[in-house]
């Protein structure tokens, strides 16, 4: 490596040597080659300092742009299409309406399920926001009150029997009444518990009916663009039938094929620059996100994917890309300013 201390003497020597070389380019008879005697054009020489600097290394690869996500959107319920507000190429946000199906039948089913659940709640004296307490059910409360009254009467008669005031038959009658009241109380509690189970089932039917009603509107699963719309107003669709295709185009993925000798030089997070024929002279940037766990034996190459921002949607899935992946390792090099390099005769 040449030290800076000797740069100036070398440049000075070149400046002195230049006229000497020019003077030496004469013919053997002592005349210059230019017989007309015209003075040779002076060459401007400026000193420049060479610097040592690491040089970035790149892996060249080719590949194809792909959508970050693609969803085949299907109908969750059967019905006839009554609205289709999007077309191919329409940008959509997550939750945007793609297709609307007739909701007449599902709306009726939902209302019926809600009415059934409301009737059971009314019998239980129960609201959807509270917790269930069997002893708070009106029928149970009435049965409990009757049982407690029968217990009180039986206790009074038993005391009178001990005093020989009432007969054994009256005592037995009160005991029978108390036992009957107890059984009615237990039956009321069991009935309330069964009704609560019926309420749970009714609420489940409400949830299913509400979902069926909600599913009459088919919505976009994420932000993207409608690539296909496969149904029109008036079509009848069945559950599971594909009705549209939505793709996410921001960001995109560029899937690259890297020769196997560079496998050890690729890692997640590395910068990737690439160009596409659709935009000559324009460079796009991304970063490595995915590296295949195995080399493709038939191609002796590794699949690498990079994520590429595409906020304006300029890039399209399917475009061919010529890329270079910046390596982490650097090569030592000596650099000079571009202005210090002169060419002559195309070299």
C-alpha cells in the first residue's frame, strides 16, 4: 500500500517526466515527428489520492414477483347474489363487501331463534347479561315458599302432638303435605335447570342464525386488489363456492433463484436490489425474508424470497426481476476519484 507521504513526489516526478518523454519522441535526424512544427497539445495533470476502502460484494440472481397473499374467497352460506359492488382491479380494504346474497330466509330464521330464546328467558326471569341462579326463578321461588310454609306447619303440629293436643292422623297429614311441598320444590329446581339448558341451546341457535345472516355478505379477508370476480347478480351460489380472488400487492414478494455456491452467503435481512423491464433504469429495494431449507437438486439452486414495499402498486405480480443480493462480507480495495481517470482512444 502506497503511503500518502510519497504521493506528492510521485506526482511531481510525473509532471517533470511528461515534457521529457514528449521531447524524446523525435525522429532519428533530430526533428520532431510533426514536420509542420506545430506544438503538441499540453496534457493537464492533477494530483489525486488513492484510498483503501471495503468494496460491497453482490450475488446476482433472477426471479419473479409474487403477491404477498392470495385468497380464494368462498361463500359461507347458500343464496342468490343480489349485489356485486366490485370489479376486477378494484382496491379493497379488509372487511369490504365483495358480494351480497339474499338475506330474506336467514333473517327470518334469526328472528325465530331470537323469539324462542326470549320466551325461555321470560319463563326463567333471566336476562342475557346476568348469571343464572336457580333460586331466582319465579317458579322455584314459589315452590320454595310453599315448602318452607309446610315445614313451619309441620313443626307446629309436631309440637302440639307432643302435648297431646292434636291427633296422630293430623300429624301424619301435615307430614305428608310437607313432603309433597319438598318434592315440588325439587321438581321446580330441576325444571328450571332443564329450562336453562334449553335456553343455552336456543342461544346457540341464535348464534348460528346470526352467523348465517352475517355470511350473506362476503367480505375481503385483507387489504388488496380484486383479481377475479366469479359471480354476477342473479347467480345462485352454494356454500363453499368460490366467488372472488383477492391478492395483497403491498408488499410484494420477489422469489429468487440463487446458485448453490452462494448458499452460505445468504441470510435473512440482507438488502436486495432489483430491476424489471417494465421500468427501465429504475431500481427497487427489498430485504430477504425467507430462505428455503433445501437446495433444488434439479437446478442446483436455492429459493430465496425478499419482501418489497409497493405502496403505489407500480410493481405487478408475475414480473421478471434481475436482482443482486448484497453480501455481508466486504472485499478490500483501493479507490480513486472518478475525475482522476482519463480515457484516450476509447480506453
